């Protein structure tokens, strides 16, 4: 647990920042041409960007964008994905066959390219970015949920519930969802890390947040032009991105191990 | 008697560290002579497998041997280096495990898996290696060994895999073969083949065998000497004859009394109350005292010593201490329980369930477009009546379709043909809401009490589930009251409602499952091997409970099982299934005492009897059950039938009525 403390702190700080950043006395958009490209050593803080805006303030406000996009995309892809996947798996038949076909079609596209195409079609902006990434992202959850349901529905307590006359929604909610939550939660934590990077990528291409609003991805894109004269423009948001993704991944790993312990314990017991 | 091959002195094994370490083996001493079979008998969790693993020093990672000596031909195995130990394993001591399905490597041919041992311990290479491998496969009775040599484990049946495991064990020509429940995962007819083979090989190679089992019947057939383990200790040791004639330790006696059979039909089985104590603490008195009917104060305060009762025999029990005069408790008061009140005669009453020509065929689909290329005829024309308040047993080996019959009747799998009439309603035509409502009348209890409950739900919610689904039992408070009443009815306490399934033992979980079905007031319960995952003493508790409930609630049971002794104890009628069809049906006495179909006869004779050398002719069936996707033409049983005639290959035999209640399908019958 102590090993995870830094990761927990990073994620908690990220969330807190996203909630409170509106109330902090930050000036991410204040242009001051006298401070253009000043380095942290010369000007303090994290230095200033090509329009003289304070990089520290922009990194902090960028946290909110990343956070909103990450959780928005994960929620928008996990909920419909799990719903579609578990229904297809439980009901089977034509619905299942059709759903599998749809999922295969989505998977046939390279995910990020599809998101780029969609974001281009819908036009730039955070809401469209979230939509585009969720359109690509739900398939993973749907496949996972379907596979879980297919194996769990054979279990005898599910058969017993059917024999007692329980209706399908009740069986899904009480017997299937609680048991498949473990892998889904783990998938979601890894999803968060993936989405933060995807947002940075799309913003880097100019399809994400629009200027003057800050996101870590757009900051890196803008900073690249000055990489040789003012590397702090790229390093500061890059480090933030790196820390958050690493922390979320570490937590995801830990969560997976924690949830797996139970199955290990069960095997030991039956072997004895 | 031969010289001593293996001697074990005061062996102690710990799993885990600190004061909560589990002690599955706690001071075990025994010896095995050359060429003899020594059986270690005990219920699950008593430490018998851990004893075997300790001998080979193959303990799980957290385990360690805390003391004692293991001497093989005078050499202390516990003092050997790991390298020295490797040359013992597979070479001088070999082991076969319970589960042949997972003991073989699925991506290696069976020939190369046997060859591995020969290469390692005998240094064979090339043609000599291949020759020896084929010879071994031949020795364990695998037909066409030269061709089978190159096959993979999935191409073999369970019995064949266990033969391959035995061949691997034999490859090192061991002095001692440890067989850990070698036949528990196999069907009785296959079990009989494998036990024959083991006995035969033992004679031929002069091996000693350490047989680990929970099955008294297997012990009676195989063992020269027996040791009974309980809670990490050997509590009784004796030559097999003597043990089966006069078991000494109260635990051993109880084990015999808890075995169901036909002679105990009209009274409840003797049960051993409670369950095996956890092994993670110090014991002050006798470990069995809590469950013993003959325990007195002394037993709880002072651990008993070992008392010799004859040559090679001894008991760990205060009752045999000549220095103590036991205030003998009256023996076996529980046995004198009154016979359960008989249900009124069934004559004239309509059968509760009438199954007629039930078919469950599963399509086999191949290729891109899922074309149907054939059918697995899991159930192919089964007809069966179940009267109210009666128990009909459906008997057969695994894969014969008996579970599918149960699920087909309950409409959990939709039958593809035939009719199922329950109380006048045709269930196969009921759909949707009407079927859902009707489901309260017929319920199911499963074999595995671990997977049949949702691990994330509390016991109270599990039992309440049926009432919620059927909208019966009034408001929440009334339902909770009923849950508590049900818990008491199945022998648990009301406060158990707030706990989770993993806090209960196997027998208790099965009680919870029974309470769950009772909650919706069913008329028929399909019991799908409800006791085969349980130990003998716990099985007796569950069988008694089922019998009591039948008497008090008027339930009908369809009892699906492979265990003939349970059938003899519980059933009123018996139907024997082979490959999707019923081959013989009749009252329990007719079928068990006067079986007419050759398959029934073979099945009954293959059940190991606890009377050693009872002189019964045992009919050995050749081969395995064919696949239901491609059943043999004519009578399905003819390829294995010792009495098959020409006409058996051509047509499926018609039904022959042997008495008003007894019928069978065989050409040999008049």
C-alpha cells in the first residue's frame, strides 16, 4: 500500500485540481509580450510561452481538460459498452450475432484514425472530442462484458436464479454485473490512461480543445516549434501527462492484483 | 511379510508461518513394506494428500516440513539435497494424481511425456526409447499402442489419460507408487478397469503402493493395510481384513455407519455431527472429541496416546487405554431414530410428472456459415413418470445425458422433442411469463455447492431470491421471517442469514441451496448429484435432510446420481441411462437386486464393495462410452456388451416388460 502512495497522491491531486481550478487565482490566458519564451530559471514558476502566458497556470488549467475528457470518455464508452455487451452475451441468438458483427466492424478500423476522422467531421471542441473517442472506445468494454457474461451465465447460481423464475434484468443486475465488475473496473483504469494520451494526440493535431483554452496536448503541440530555444514549453505539460498516466496505470495494476487475490485464495482452498 | 521399504516417523508439516500456521500433517508415523498396498483413508482436509506431498517434498510454496523423518530403504529423504531428491522423484517414488485431465501437458504427445521420464532416469534415446514407451503403453492396456504413441492428451478419454499417467509413473520402475485418489474423477466402470490395472501392475513389478482415498470401497478392494487419518493424525491403523471386520476407533466406526445402503432404508443414516476442526491451532484434547459419541471429559482435556491393539494395528483413542476405565457412553443413540412416516400409497394417484419421448439434440455447427453438420443426441427419447412424494433415481455414468434430462424437464434447456407434462400442464409449450410463474413448482439442487451460490450475495438474499422473483411471501419483513424459518428447517441458525456463502462448509452450503429451493414451495426437486462433492459423513446429513423434507412437505425428487449406494438408500424407482436412453427401469429392489440389462449388471458389479472378497463375479466392461454425436448403430451398448449378438448391431431393442413395474430394452430378454 505504501508503495502506491505517490500514485494515489498524483491521481487525487489531479482530480482535486480539476474540480477547483476555476476558483484558483490563475491567469492562463493573460498575454504579456515582454515575457515571451522566458525560461523558468529566468522568470520563476515554469516560465512563459510564446505569447508570454504563464506555463504553470496553463498546465494547471490543462489538468481539468484532461480530467474531463478522460472521465467523460470512459463513462460514455463503458456504460453503453457494458450494456450492449452483456445483453448480447446473455440473450444470445440474432442480437448477439449482430452485435458481434458491429463490434468486428469497429475493430477493423484503426481506433485513433477513426477518432480523427470523426473529430474532423464533427468539428473541433472538447465535447466532439469526447464523442469521437467514446465512439471508438465502447467496443473494448462491450467485448469484455460479453465474454464475461458468456462464461458467467453457465454458472449454477445463474441457472438456479432462472429456475426460480427471476427475470433477465434482475439476473443481469444481481448475478452477472457484480461478478464481472472486477475486470471491467481494471479495464476502465487502463482506459483512463489511454484516453489522456489520445486527447493529447488529437489536440496536438488541432482537433481537440481550441485556443486559447489549454490542454496538455495542445500545449505540447504549440511548444514543439520552440523546442530548441524553450524546451520548458514541452517538458512541463509532458511531465504532467507522464506522471498522471503512470500513476493511473500503477493504480490499475494494483487494483487488478487486489481483485485477483480472491480467485487465488479460492484455488488454494479447493486444492487442500 | 516383506522388509520395510518406507518408514515415516513423526512427520510434521506446516503451511504458512507464525501462530496461525496450518498443520495439515501433525505427527504422522507409518511404514510401507515392499510390494504391499497401504491405504491412507480420510475425508477431505484431513491431511492425506499433504502427507504424500511431504514424502516427495513437493509442498506448495508456503509449506515446509517442520519435523520428523522419512526413510526410504534407510536413507532419510528429508536430509537429501534438492538435487538428490530429484533423482528419487519419478525414479524410486512415483506419483499419480486425481485429475488426469490436468496432469498431462496438452501440447506434448503422450509418447514424449512418457519418454521424458525414460530419458531422465534411464538414459534411453532414439529407437530404444520409442520401443520402451510403446511397451509401457501396452502394459497399461492402451490398445494400438504404437499408433497412440503420437497422440495428444485431448484425443484420449479420462480413463485412458489415467492409464497414461500410470505409464509415466511406471517408466522409472519405482519401488513405491503414490496414487492420490487415482479413480475419484472416473466413472465406476472405468474405475474398475483402472483398479484392476493397478493391482495387476503391482504384482508384475513388485511395487509398493501408497493409495490415498476417501472411498471405503476402493480401500476394501485394493489395500493390504489401512491407516485412517483425521485432522492431521493417523487415528487407526490395521490390516485391511481386520479393519473391515472390526473397525476400532469411534471415527472409523462412524464412517461405516454413515455409508448409505439398502439395509438402512427405513431409518435415518447415522451422521457424524459437525465437521473437521480447523488445523491452525493447538489441540488440548482428542481432535475428534467434539464429534465423538463416546467422548467423556478426559477426551477433551488430554490428548490420547497410541495404543497397539495387535500385530500392525493400533488406535489413537482413550477408549483403548488399559489404565483408564471409561465411563462408557451408551453407543450410537442417534441410530435408534424412528422410521420416517411412510407416505400414503401411490395407487390411483396421478403421477406428478410425465415425461414422454423427451429429446434434447444439440446441433453441431461447422464452418463460416455455421452449417449444421450433425446433432449431439444428449437425450434421445426418454420416458419417465414421477409420482408425488416419491423419489425416482436416474443413474448413469458421466456423459450419458442424465443432467440434460433434468434440465430439459425444468425447461432450463428447451427440449427439441417429446413432451413434459407437469400436473396436467405441458411445459414444453409454456412460454414467457406463464412458464416463469410455473417455475416455482419445480426446482433444482446442484452438485457443486461452491458455484451454485452467488459469492457476492448474503445467504438471506440468496434464499429470498425465489420469493422476490415469484412475488410471494408478503412484504419484506414477512419474507425475512420466512428466510429464518427456512434456515432452521434445513438445520442452520437464523443469524446465518447475514453471512456470505464462503463462510460455510460444503455441507452447510448444500443446506442453503436446499433452503433456496424450498422458499418457493416446490412440488418437485431435481437433485443433480447433490452429495457427490461431499464427504461421507456430510453426505449422510444431507440425505437425512432430503428424506425428512420429503416426508414433511410431500416433495417428489428426481435424483440424478452415479452413486448406487445412495440410490439404494433413497430411491423408490430407478431408471438406468446409457448414451441418451433409458435401458432399464423399475422399482429399486427390482433393478438393484434383479438387474436384467447387461449394462445395469455391469454397472452394479463395478461398484467397489466394502466386503473384501465377497466372491461376486465382477463384469468388466471394455472401452469407454461412445460419443453421443455418433452413437453406434443398433443397440448403443453392443460394442461394450459381453453378451452382444448379431441382431444387437442392427436395431435398437424394443422395450420388454418384465413385471408391471420393471422394463428393460435388450434383445436378450424374453
